[in-house]
C-alpha cells in the first residue's frame, strides 16, 4: 500500500498546476487506476503542440474527442481533421452507459453528458462550409514547394506572380495560373522576354504537368473564391464555449497531395494572420490533424522544411498543433522534437519491425521508477495511454499510464438528418458557399489575345494602296543627252575660243 501512496504523491506533485487545466484521467499503477491521482494538462502549455499515437482500435479518436470537448468547455476553439467521418457525434450528448459510470468512479471525477457547438467544414463537394484559398494567397514560394519545383522552375513561378502584380491581374484559381504560363511562352512571349527575360517552354511544360497532377486530386475545388477567413475558426458561442470546427475529409483519404496542400496553406495563413501572443494563460486555437502521416507521405525535403519551420514558429501565435497517427515514427524527428504533450496508446509487437518501433517509442518518454515503458506500451488496454506533458514552467511531467476519461458527447456519427440540421443552422454556410468567378488573369489574357488576333486579322485584310514612285526616271531625254555630252561641250568651248580671239 505504501507503494501506492508514494505513487499518488509522485503524480499529485508532478501534475499540480496554479492555472486552469484539463483532466485527462487517473494515473495507473500495476494496471489499476489510482483514484484521484489525476493527470492534468495545464492550458498554458497546450500551444506547445502534441502527439496522439497508437495502434488501430486503441482509442486515439476518443482521446482526440475528449481533448476537443474539454478545450471547447474552456472557451478554446478547435479544428479537427476528420478523415474517417466519426467525429460529428460531438454535436450530440452521450447516451451514457454503466461502463462509463464505472470508469469515472475509478478515475474520481463525475460523468456528465453534453453536446458542443459544432461547425461542419468541407474541402470537396461534400456538404458543409466550403474552404477555399486563392493562388495569390499562396504566393510563389509556398506554391513552388507544394509543387516540388526545381530552382529554375521556382524562378518562373516568381516571374508569373510578378507579371500578374505589374499588370493588376488577379491570380485566383489554377486555370488563371495555367493561362499565364501558356501566355508567357505563346502569344506573350515577346512581352515576357522584353520585361523579364526568356522563359523556357520545357520548364513551363514541367510546371503545367505538376499543376495537372494537383488538379487530378481535386485541387480545383480548393483554389478560388471566396477565400476562407481563418479568424472564423476562433468563434465562441453564446455560452462561452469554443466552436469545434470539423473538417470532413472522408473522400480525400487517397489524395495526400491535396490534404498536404490544404494543411500547409492553412498553417501559413494562420501564421501570417494571427497576432504575436507570446506566453499566455491559454491558446487561441488548437488544430488536431488526424492520420497525420498523410501530410508527410511523399513530401519533398523543401515541403518538410516548411512544415518544420511553421511548427516551430506558430506556437508564438497561440496555436497548438496535435498530430494523430498510428506510430510516432510516422512523424519526422524534427517535428517530433517540438511536441510537448504525448499521449501514447498501445502498440502491437507482431513483427520485428514493430518491436523496433516500440523500442524507439519508449526512448521518447522520460524514465520512470514505476514503469517498464516497453512492457507498458504493449499491455495498455483500450482507453488507456501513457502520458507525458509539460508543466507550467515547461518541464516534463512524470510519465503516467492513464485510465482516460470517456467523451461527454456521442461516440458515433450523426445521422443524415442531424448532419443537415447542423449545416443548415450554420451562419458561415451563406458567407462562403456562394461560388464567385470574377474577372481574373484567365479572362483578361483571353481578352488580350482575342484583341491581338483581331488586330492582326484586320491588318491582314486591309486593301494595299497603289504604290507611286517618287524616284525620277534614270532615262534622259535624247536632246538633253546630246547637249550635256562631253563631246558637244568641248566643241562649243572651241568655237567660243575662236570667237574670243
């Protein structure tokens, strides 16, 4: 029993906070929850980013749900990437269950069913508030990195953006960008060469192929107007609860390029829009990226560098990023090193590779006299996880195998009727779902090319005037020819000479 008392004091001391916090559950010793040994995450450190990892079926999604609910209750808005379509239940209260009551009795906190303010967002043709961004908002650097372009091709993209800025041509969607590229090596070749230098057709062709690859994953639905204002992600309802924004991505799981494009543009937009905050009592916004390996899958070195830079810098804006994936090794080490909160569900040791991954994962956690981390990782049950966080001074908290609390909302999807009700009551649907196709580079260049062709045709069909020569005939009058000849002149001069004498 003394061991349990020592453990209780160890956890209580390590997870004591002066400010507000979220309760994740109760710490476990020898596989049993120690009641009231609460594992608390300070709100102040939630912008230090985090990781939720574990094998399929171990409870990662429910952990994500618990965090989102508690953040909302604290007035902190949340953005969830819902790739499996099982998070919409946050809009309805939990029906409850005796096992939930039993779990919470072990933890030492009451269970109260509740629903939360939810906004349904969409990147594709699915119902919901449409998220869009213009090509201009991406800028040449970010667009080049997403397309994985060479240095020469990056230069061409920069020239295209400069030309459109100089000519006051809006770059809104991908057809605008493609049109300018084609114009640069076609009808506008002379204009571009004179002002910006020669542009290679082989380079523009390579860029166009990369854009087509992006379009095939559905990017044409994302690029355009009306652009989504990221400040709309930070709303709270009339009760002071933060909105839980659920981005439905069930139909783009097989399109990692589109997913990573969206995520990188969103993070860049948030970073450039949100004011510098520094250390504050709670974050402005928390983003949960489910199936996070899709962001890093097939990502170029330049793209990974961009993600790493944003992860490092965005914390000062009061933004927390939480990656949800099956194995911590799915996340690059450079990004993993930036994550303050780690919630590790069970891992399975079916193969030699799995055992190696478990060993590597165990090394990411603080050592504990109460746990053999490698052993615990394979013995955790559903709804249990190893937790390591940061205290209010930024120091790692004690490692705690935790019996996690249950979600207060429904652990299932909404029915079609319920989903339509949530979407129809949204104040953002009317703001963003109208498709706008104003005059942009595509229309302006088409008009410019048409005018040039009409002018050329007009010049071609114009009747040619009769040419009148202004040159005098080289043929001389015969009399003049005789009078000006050298022989005649000499004869006249001879006669005059004799007369003078």
